């Protein structure tokens, strides 16, 4: 099983194959694999809690981040307004203290 599959009931990506059946541990859905399971193309940016992000959203930084190539540190709890999505769903573009910075979505909370 080299493709990522999604549970058709709850949309979870945690489906696994136990040898005879596909099982979703989140909702308990089971199938023998004859039904068509959807493949995932995860292009939706999500924050650290799984909430979808959109252009113009305001987010909060969840941990102190050192900025590479600078002595600047983005403190935990910093509010970032008007984010812009990038081509990479794991990154967003924003401005903090007048500097344009790209942040990873795993360090943000909506």
C-alpha cells in the first residue's frame, strides 16, 4: 500500500491495512478494500490544530522562533495579521515588524 488513503466517513488520513481490511482508528470504519477509497492530494494549508488557513487570516505563533540570518526572535503569542498563502501548503507569507517572513504552518494557530 504505497498510496495515502482517506476514510470516506470522517476524512481521516490515519487509515491502515491490517492484512485483510482497511481500518480507520478515528471513527471505526472498516472495509475489505472492494470499495473505492479516495486518495489524498493535501493542498489545503492547515495550522497546528488542523484548522484550514486562508488568505487574510490572523494567526498566532505557538512557540519562540529564531529567524535565520538575523538576530530577530519571534516570540510565542505574537499575533500575525493578513497572512498570504504560498504554493507550498506547509508555508505562509506574512509581515512581522515590517519584515516579510515565510513561516511554517506547524508553528501557527488560527
